[in-house]
C-alpha cells in the first residue's frame, strides 16, 4: 500500500512529531511518501529516512494552487492510493486531491478542533468548510474523545466516520543524575514545554510561577520558543521570578528526567505529547482542565486539573509537601501511560484503519 502523509509543518511541534512517530514505527508493509515544508528539523530527517520513498515540498502553512497541481502529479507518478493529512492546512490539500482523484482514500487527523480564538464569522466559515470537506473524507482520526465530541456537536461529520486513536510514544528513558548535569540538584523543578503563543497561555504560567518567587528552592523550567519569550524573560529578570528559559532543545529527555512536576497552562489542546512523555516517566501533572489535558490527567489520581493561578499554586504546593501523595500520583501516571499511550497501540490502530480502507 502506498501512503502519502501530508503536513504543513515540519518544525518543532506535536503534529510533525506525530508524523515522525508514524514513519519510524509503522510496518514495512506500507510504502510511505511525505509532502511537507522544508522546515527544520523534520524535513531533513525525513529526507534521510530510508522508510520515506519520496518527498514533495509544500509551503509552510500556506495553500498554493501550483503546489496542489504538482502534488497531484506526484501522486500519479508514484501510484499513491491513500492520503493521510495532519492538521487544517494539510486537510485542504488532501480533500481537494480527492476531488481531482475520486479513487483516492482520504484520512484526516485534525490534531485538535481549534476554533477558540476565531471570531464569529471566521468560526462559521471554518465549520462550513469542514462540513463540506467531510464529503471527501473517508475517515477522520480524532486524538481524543473530547475532540470527537466537539466535532459531533458542530455536525462536522457523522460518528461512524471517525475513530479515536490516542497519541502514543515510546516511553522516555530516565537519565540518571539529570539534575546534577544541569546544576539543579538542590531545586524542585516544575517544567512546561511550550510555544509561547496564545494557545499555550504562558501568561497564566507566569502568574503561577510568580506566586513562588520567594521560594528559591523551586525552579520553573520553560522549554521552547515563540514571540512572547523575550517578554517573559525580561519580566522574570525584573521581578525576580524563578524561571529558567532553555529555548528550543533536542534534549527533552534530559530536562524531563530532571523534572519533579509537569505544568500545563494551555487554553486548549488536541492530545499533548508533552504530557504523555511526562507520564511515561511517572511525573505528576498539574494542568488546565481543557480537552486533551483532561484525557491524560485523571484529577486527584495521577495529577490535578485546575482553572485559576491560585488553585494551581495550592495544588503544586500540595504535591511538593505531601511525599506519599506524590508517590501515588507517580505510580498511577506510569500505569496510565502503559494502558493508553504506548506507541504500539497507536500504530497498530492506525495500520488497521489503513488496511480497512485499502480493501
């Protein structure tokens, strides 16, 4: 079976990471092709990957008719029969390709039904377009039950047209002496992996960190980059807030191995890989009570869900001060990961969807 994976991002992020996991863990029964932008780090990785038989370059998060025509020819030249698109922009390409080639099978993973920051007009247009494109989609993949429920509430597709497949990873290997290597051996480390954008809501993260400014034993570790990063760095320095900014890094296992608690302040999510990675290490999570987060974190079992900065402050202190509670949450986190988010489960379900559509 020849499959084309489409994504309009190949930079750091959950969507490209998901595509990379599929490429590296899928059975050799499938011939894989990729259409994506020339972004770092994944474009180069996929170009070198022996499992990828060909790459077609697309613009970063943009639609171009010329590229659609070229991609259509790429599909014909390589006799591709199934397309799996990831994210909104990629979904435009895949469904238009279905119109051009009705025999193509189309699978679309939304990676979150993100309409929270849209105005009324833009929201209605997007929902209408998705409903129209559903006519040219053989199967939707939702990464969480909550995401599917929202799509059904807006009548984007019929229930039988979708399957929920949780994101999965290989468990992160705990690196010994990580705190010592980073010079954090005397700190309680609370980590957030972020993009510093509206969705990730690091203004809330900053308000939480600020409440701990007088406790020098606690360090907030912020991993990632984005437009607002410099603003937060300046504020933290001026106000004496204990935040260490790493920027983008390939050493996520090292930083998570040095972490005691993972904190998420997102306004919305699909099914965030950072939380799944944290659970694989047995890290308790304190996260906003939003879709995606609340399907990974079972409140008061393997972590806490919260609404406000004051609530998060109390919950974090509870975990820091209660060693027995911390150990229980840690053990439950590892158990939840094994049962729900192992890479073999995700890839196995995805392969079944591919095979069913190929019949």
